[in-house]
C-alpha cells in the first residue's frame, strides 16, 4: 500500500476535482482516505492504496506532507 497526498484546485476549471471524485468512487473500499481538507477551491486528500490505484492519479498532483513523506518533516 502506498501513502500519497494529493492536491487539486478548481478556481477556473473543475475537471481535476471531478476526476478525483470519480476516482474516489471507482476505488471506494480499496483506497482509504485518511484525511481530506478544503479551502473552497483547494482540495487536499491523504490517501492510502495499492499502486494500481495510485498510478492513475497524475504525478504533478502529488505533494509532500507529514502523511506521505514524513522523512522530510523530521527534525
């Protein structure tokens, strides 16, 4: 299982957010959402799932976070 943090926004275009909504439906029960936050137009998910599922999400949506890349945040 892979851990990943995903960031998308939909200020001018909701297609990335819509993709994630469909992706979450497709992988429901397989992928675990451990956290979700939104500022309205910005959306961040902490996810855990198999490589097959995670590989469908564009790499440029992946973010560093305490969840996905804890080694970066260690003192």
